[in-house]
C-alpha cells in the first residue's frame, strides 16, 4: 500500500543506478576544487583553461540524479489480512532442489536431531526458514507468529507438504504452532517455556519477525515508530534472551540467528525509513554483543542481513502501488546482480548459520544482498 501525498515524480529521474553515480560521484556534495595543477612535474597556479574545466566539472556534479530519498514515497505496513498465509506464504514451496540428498554432502550442514524455533513463521521468510530446517533434516520445529490460528495452519501445512511429497513418513515430524507477540516480554517467556516443556531442549532459534514502514523522518507517526522498535528491537532482545536462558540452563551449545537487514549498514533509497534502518542496525550490533557475552558457553549468535527480497509483504506493497513497477526497477538497478532476491536465496545462508557447519562463526553479519552494499 504505497501511499503518495502528491504526484510522485518519476523515480527514474529522482534516483539513478549506481553505475551512473560511481563515475561522476553524482551526489550533492560540498567539494573544493584543486587550486594547483601539475605541469611538467611542478606545481603551478591554474590558468583560465583550468578554471573553465573545473567549472564545467562542478556544473556536472550539481545536476541530478542524486542518491537521495524521495519524501513522497510513504508506505504504511499492510494489514496482514490482505495476505493470509493460506493464500500466499510468500515463497515457493516447490522451487529449487527439494528432497533427500543422493550425493555426498557435508554432514555438518544437517539439522538432524535439532529442535528449531522460528518467529514470524506463519508466512514470508520465517515460513521459508522453518521449511528449510525440515528439508535439512530437522523433525522438531516450533512455528511462532502473532495469530495462533495462522501458526497452527502454517505448522500443519509444513507437516502435510513434506509427507505428501514423500520427504517424511506420517508422524515423523512434530511441527507445532504457537501464537506469540514477540514485543510482549511475558508472552515470549511463556512461549519458550512451553516449547522447552514439549521438546525437552532448544537448539536453534531464528528471530525473523519484524515490520517496516516508510515515512519521512519529520512526519513519521510516533506511535508507529514505537511499535516498530517494540517489534524489531525489543522483540529481538526478548527472543534471543529467552533462547539463551534455556540453552544455558540445559548446557546446549546452540545457535541464535537474528534477522537484520542490509539497511543496518546502508541508507536505502528512494524510500525514507530512518527508524527501520536504525532498528536493524541495533539488531546487528545486538547479535554481536550477545555473541561475545555467550561465547564462553558455546552459544553462537549471528545476524542474517537480506537485501531486497520478493516476499509476500514486498509483493503486496509493489502490486498495490501505482508506482510499484518503477520502484522495483529502481531497487534492481541499484543491485549489481540486477534483480531482487528470491526468498529461496536465503536457504543456504540460514542453514550455515544454524547448523554445526558454522561452529566457529559467531558475532558475524551475513549479507545476502546481490552485491548492493558492495558498491
């Protein structure tokens, strides 16, 4: 639901791809031209020709396009009822190579025997992650999301899909749904206690729940900003803390993964989203801080930072907006690989961080962004 307060100027004119920005450094920067010019190996004062060339260069630098946000791009968080997981979980459940391995594979990547907890797992990236754990050998998965009925349905769908496609035997999986508002400290504590009581241990926790909204910083509604921080920052803290408490009590050398974003390291354009960017920077640094604090107990904490991904939420925003096609093209132009990521592009990364393959990896932020932050 991309709301525009005025007629939105062409984003193609407002924001150029970095291929245009890099050669000319086309940003509205304060620059000081070089007042001395090399001539036959010695310094000399610039003549009229030099001054004319400097003026021409400055004129080019002062013309658009610029790397900047566009205030007219405002995107409230869509109502979840518009993308019920029964109609769209946000990713393909059949794409890619899904099935038991028939060739030699590094055993440390297996999730066999691990109890996995995933938040935000009724749909989108969280749902993909839960399914990926089952695909990689996990039989015990807890699916957490805000609405209990959606969590139960998501859990049942995962179980049914793998059974129907011959990947598991009936009754082999134990996938349970738990309604949990991660911004509510008591709810997180109670939910983790229930999971611990059911499965007897917790080995892997991924916090994928989060929201994003786009408003200019001077107009960002305070109540929306507080809600965003409650979910993205406080929720990440509550989930990681409760996971660590149980792992420490049970002597589990587990893995905690906090889903951050490339926005933790860069300022996205053209959409303004200062609170979201700050929240994900907090998540990334939170993961590093936890990693140092709990390393002595063998608990690893890392963050996973996706780039622009075509999740159900992103598609809802782009499909419902009259400028969605142009916004998508802008994001693709800013990404060196020339496309938005598919949720499936995160499967290998999350298995690495969650499995024993990353036994000596902690405090790391793993970027999966098509090269966006490398430019």
